[in-house]
């Protein structure tokens, strides 16, 4: 669709105005919209993911004093980055920083994402085996937690579920190989 004003450039601005219950639509190119004063309110966003992450850090620490971070963790041995720099920028210096500042970053990741582990997505056409493996790994994690907290009955139930899923996994893989 061409600009209704100059009829030369593509219309990229579409404006709908309603005045006295009368609706009018205008389709303009960016230049014509600016010259008519229709784009005076448009500006580039100033809020970035970095700002979001920094804000989450500050909010988490203000709401839960237990999350207050000690700066005694030091610097990343690989790049020299500090946790204070991460708080200020919302970015880490390198992959080693994730391990160096793990204790401070994990509560934040858990709060933002609901988990600290990356799970990704399973393609719709993938085999059932991937689903079984993922369930088994999640149950093993729960089992380790239960054992660490001395909830042995729960750990035994989880063990039984894992064994059942492992059996299903073997059967599923056997069907795929046939």
C-alpha cells in the first residue's frame, strides 16, 4: 500500500482516528507522518533487558535481606569481573563468571525463570524417549533432594517411579530400533 499523501513510498504508519463517532483511517509513509506531526510521540525504547535484570537484582535484595550479596566472592579468575559489576550492568564477563558467582545468581534465576537449569524444548516430532529421559532426570534430582533432607520414604517412591520410566524408555527405544 502506498502513502496516501505522497503516493511514492510504502505506507508504514497506519492511523485510525475516531472523532464524534466518525472513524477515519490514514495510511502514510514515515516521512509524511512526521511532516504532518503524527509521529511526534514515537521514540526509541530506553528500557533494555539489562535494565530489567539490574532492577530484578535490586528488588530481590531489597525484598529479601537473606539474598544480600557478600562482595567477598572476589573476582572471576578468568576475566576479572566482579559481582558488583554484574549488578551494575546486568551482564557477566565470561562463562566462568557463572560458576564464580553461582551462589548469588541462582536465587535470581530461580525467581525470574522458576528454575536454574536450562530445559529447552522438545520438538513435536521427536521420539518419546526424550520425554522419558527428561522425566527420569527430574525425578533423580527430586530423589537427591529427598535423600539430602532425609525423606527416605519419598526417595523410595521416586526410585520406583524412575525404575518404571526406565523400563518404558527401554521399551520405547526397542520399538524405534525395530
